[in-house]
C-alpha cells in the first residue's frame, strides 16, 4: 500500500513537471480546447460563447501589443466603411506579423466587400494555411462560391465549416444550396 502511494506520488509529480515545462503544447492549447467545446456545444447559445472566445483569441493573437492595437483600429475602420484605409493597415500587419492569420482574414473580408471575389479567395487560402479551422474564412469562401454559382464547392465549404462549428449561422444556407445543386443537375 505504501509503495503504491509513493509510486502514484512520483507519477503525479512527473506529470506536473512535464505540464509546467512544456505547458499546453503537451496537453493541447487553449485554442484547441475552445474548438473542442465549440464542436461539442449542446446548444447555439453555449456555442456562441465559445465562438466569441475564439474570435477574441484570433484578434489578439499577435506577437506584440502594438499590432493588437492596429488590429482594433483596422476593425474600427471597416465598421466606419473606410475599407481602403483598413486594407492598407491589414496588409501592413500581415507583413509585420506573418504568422498571424487574422490580418489575412480581414484582408479577405475587405476584398469580398469590395467585390473582389478572386482576391478574397486568395487571401482566404492564405488564412487557412495559418489556421485551417478558421470557420469565418471558410464561411466566407462558401458565400463567395455561392455568389459565383459554384454550388457544389460552396456546399463542401459549408459542410467543412459546420464540421468545425455545428451551430454556425451560415448553416441555414444549406437547403438553398441543395436546391440550387439539384436545379443545376436537371
């Protein structure tokens, strides 16, 4: 009995040393945990909370505080309709912090709003190279493919987004997409 207790204590101590030495890289990151909770949320209200936390993480995932402030300024510029100014800011941010996916996603969003669908697709692809689970970028790609009449591609994008975030609002597009695919096959 005493040997079992000593052994258990040593194993527990070893696990703590590993955890504090390597942190979340061994046991999964905070973002991975949020994605797990998002995927397994039991209702849309709970899922929305995890979505908000993921967006907060993405928006603040810069290597420094100055870039995070620029991100917030760029978001404000988009909200004010100053798309060209926001585009310049996010382009600069994507160069300053090349491993940060969110400036590229914001560039893709601006290009979409400006009607540059193919430019937006290019920037979505760059976003997804850095963050393959970026449901916002994937949903944007689904919308673009829908607008371009690429209904099967749009459905694939939509289903991928739903596999990451089952309660994503764009899921409501699925019945219309299926109808459009059926019509196009007749």
